[in-house]
């Protein structure tokens, strides 16, 4: 399916994904209901997904049943099941009503020592379970200062993605680590350059138009900057952390795709 981004360029149908991280008790479900109720009855001009903590996947999927808002997980184990205390299996997320899972988020890479091959193993398991993998890549401030942004992102893509990915089973999110939760964002020119590099790296490996895989930008997206960031060529949506916790802000970002918005 193709659509139009706020900048007017045609491309894959956009998606806005909320990552609640380790935030949200049952009371937070009211925000998700407000998101659902705030979308046009005919559906938003973008796909919308919320990735709550694992404890809320099942109940959120129930609450959002029949709506246009999908549910995703934030991580899964590389094994399908077994003796892995405290971990969540891809099949459990699917069973709970999730259709996707975020993998390789920089907070997992930094806080849990996940390397590219760990991420790739999880992507393979997520695909086998029937989930779409939302695979995160992005450089640190130090790597950026050293002029290594594209090198790092290309290396992460090469190592984190298995062969044979498709537009249906994989989404890539470019999230500069220094922009996550900081209020800082790259210039639109910087985002355009990195997304063009990702598009070309995926094109070399998966074929024309990067195999149709959607490329998200993530890092301090908010209603006030969504329209310009999401209008950049080869940006097909956003991965949103902090601003996804309140329905008003999340809907404000989704509205970047509303011609009247
Ligand atoms: C994220 O963690 O994926 C993220 C983009 O966070 P924030 O929007 O808060 O920068």
C-alpha cells in the first residue's frame, strides 16, 4: 500500500508507533482509549500502534479490539520458549494480541549488552512467531561527533537484519541515541541523509525501493516538530517514546499526516 507523507512524497503507508517503555499501570489504558477515540472512525491516514510494557499487552489488545490501533511488544527473547526467567517470548506477545515487537532499541543495546547478532536472532524468532520486527538502529553522540553516523547505522543494519526480510515483517527505525528522551533532534537535512543511506543499504540487500520496508524516525518527536520530521524523504512514520504517554501529544503527532492538521 502506498500513501503520502506530510511533505507530499508518495511512499509506503506511514505508521506512528508509541513506545511506552517501562511506564504504565492499568490506569494508563485510559490514554490508549483516548487515542482510539481520537482517530477518525474511518481510520487515521496512518497506521497507529502502541507498545506498552509486557504486563499490559493482553489487556490493551482487548481494550483496542476492533479499533484501528494495533499493539506491539518492546522486546522478546531469541528462543521460542524455555528456561529464561523473566523474559518474554515472541509467541507470548502474539498470543496476547501483539502484531509487532520493537527489537534492538538503544536502551536494550546499552542497558542489556545486546549486540547486532543478538538482535538478528530475535528478529528471526519474531518473524517465525508471526510478528513484525521493528528494528532500531542509531549512533551515539560520540559516534556522530567522530563522523561515523552512516558507518555505524550501516553496520547495525547489516548485522541486525536477517536475509529475506519483507515490508510485511520488518520496519526499521532510525533513532539517534543522543536524540532519545533529550529534546534534541537532528536537522531535517541530517535525517534525510541518514534515511537515504538506510534506503540505499536496504536496496542493495533487499532490492528495489528497499524492499518496501518502512523507515521510521525516532528521537524526541513531538507534535510541534512532527510535521517537519515526518515530511523528510524516506521517512515513513515515527517511533515515539515520551510523547506517546499522553493521548493528546500522541494524537498531535498522528495529525502531522492529516492534510487539515
Ligand atoms: C524511543 O525511546 O524510542 C524514543 C524515540 O523516545 P523519545 O521519543 O522519548 O525520544
